[in-house]
C-alpha cells in the first residue's frame, strides 16, 4: 500500500471533470470499507446507513472515532 501523505486523483461522479486530490491510504481504506457494507442488490442503503455501517471497517488510526469519514482529502 502507498505511504500516508501520497495523493491520488479522484473524479466526482456528480460533476464531470471535477477532480480532487485525496490521501491514497485513506482512499483505499475507505474503498475497502464501502465494498464490505454496500449490498450487491436492491434496495441498497442510505448515506446515513452507510456512514454508520462502515465504522467497524475503517482504520481507527486513519479515522479516529469515525471522524472525517464523510470527507477525507
């Protein structure tokens, strides 16, 4: 895995062409957590439900007490 502090570019799916730089370690940790909790079939989850369900799956050293789990560049 990449070192903390290394940035990667991500594109906003809601705004074509809008690119942000985010910490690659936090990105991969969050991606793995999301893939564990988001159901593969309908009805899916609300944003609030996702933010609650990912807590046990994110690194406490990267997201202490779940802080900044909604936005973490």
